[in-house]
C-alpha cells in the first residue's frame, strides 16, 4: 500500500499490472513465432525466451511470497 490508499484499489492495481505482464508475455511469444523462421540459431532463441519467461515467473513468485509470508509455494 505504498502508492494506492485503499486495499481494494491496490488489488485492482496489482491485477492491472499482472494483466499487462501476462499480455506482454503473450505478445512476446507471438513475436517470437514471427522472428523464429528468420533466425540463424532458433534453438538459442527459444532457450533465451524460455529463460526470460522463467525468470519473470520466479520474480513474481518471490514478490508474492514477500507480500504473503504464509504463501505455501
């Protein structure tokens, strides 16, 4: 609750941020489908994108655990 004054507004802001992140990831995968046939090293491109996606998922998980210390995962 650093920027948003009420808890309900903060939940809405968090939902909006997650929607932008998930939508951006989906657009990134669509762009990858367009770039991949032209790539000289398609395996490395796919591995790089998977590594970035996995890293973003780990960051989100760690932030969620920081916000909710009793998060079971």
